[in-house]
C-alpha cells in the first residue's frame, strides 16, 4: 500500500494566478475547433487546432518560468535560470498570434505581422523576460556562488525531508517541536544567505549535523509507522530533539558573533550522542 500522509497545509499544491490569462486568451479558438469540424472545413480545423495548441504550450512553458522566477526573487543568492522558459514562451506565443491572424482570420501578411508585434510587446511588457544575471550579493573571493547555492539547496532538501517525516508522526507535541526545529534550521540558512562568507564556518553544521538530525528524525518516524510504542524510545527522541533545537539556536548565535569553535565541539558531542542512543 502506498504511504499515505496526513493532511498538512504546507503540503498543499502551490497555486499561482500569474499566467492564467495566457490560458484564457485562446478560448475562442477552442470553440472554433469543433465548429470548423462540424462545417467540414478541415483547413480551418487544423489551423485552429495548431494555433490553440501553440497558445496552450506557450502558457504551460511560461508558468514554469514564473515559478522559477518566483524562487529566484525570494533568494538573495541565486543562479539565473539556464533555460529561459519565459523567452521560449514569448516566441511560441508570437508565432501563435501570427498563425491565428494570417490563416485563422485571413488577414494579410503585414496585418498579421502587426498583430504579432503587438502580441510580442504585450507579453514582454506584462510578464517580462527571464532573469539574466546571477544574484551574488556579498560574496568574497573565498567562496563561489555555485558553492553557496549548492550547499543551501542541499540543506533545504534535508530540512524538507525533516518536515516530511514530521507529518507522518501522529503526536501533537512532537509535531510542535519538529516545526520549531524546521523553523530554526531555516533561520540558519537565512543567515548564511545574508552573509555567504559564513559558508565554510557553517559547513560542518550543514553537512554533518543537519544530515544527522534528518537521519534520526526519519528513523524515528519510520519506527513509529511500523508500530513501535515504547516509552524508552520516545524519551530518547525527546532528549535528542532538545539537543537539536538548542544547537540550531546556538548555531544562529555563533554565526552572528562570528564564532564557531565552541559550536563545532557541541556538534561532535551531539553526533556521538545520536550514535550512542541509536534513535
């Protein structure tokens, strides 16, 4: 049986209104397709079908670009997208406008070209183009943007895995604690994003400690799903959560104070504690 997760607001599908208009614009073509078919006008049927398909393809590709652009804008450090989805969509949209005007509506070449140019600039002015430059705010020569982005992406995946494990743990108190841990972890990533030169100082936290926390929390969630119910296991897990949450908060403080030595020692202690407890 497939694993079923409890409903959680965080896991709702991401919805974005931007770009919905692109799906509405070709609606007249949608209705024109069956009408041309019923009239046995196969030429109009194929032209309307082609134009409608191109409009929908442009809308789908544009939406992909909008989602990527939103993530790009949310971050202070980000790589410009390699695939320019909005630009590709713009080209397809312009071609669709020309086909609709020239062969669908029967306009002349220059009139159709005029509509295409109008459609091109309308799309461009309303939606813009894809981000073209990398955002490399406040990065020194000691660390590259690629290293920072890769480290943050990997850390975010681990945090998401912790949050996924949380959803499968049917305990209100533990859910509250794990939500707090996820929140504190994201604060650490935000500090690194604001000062990327802290990456090397926080690397052990991102690679060793965060990975250990993910492994322990996922292990506990799996054990509980298998039906294990022991007070000793729960007490051990509660104790580990205390240390995890405390260390997350201290990581933030150490990054703010530009001091990492004491935290490295605590991370090693916690790592050994996790191995010893076997949670």
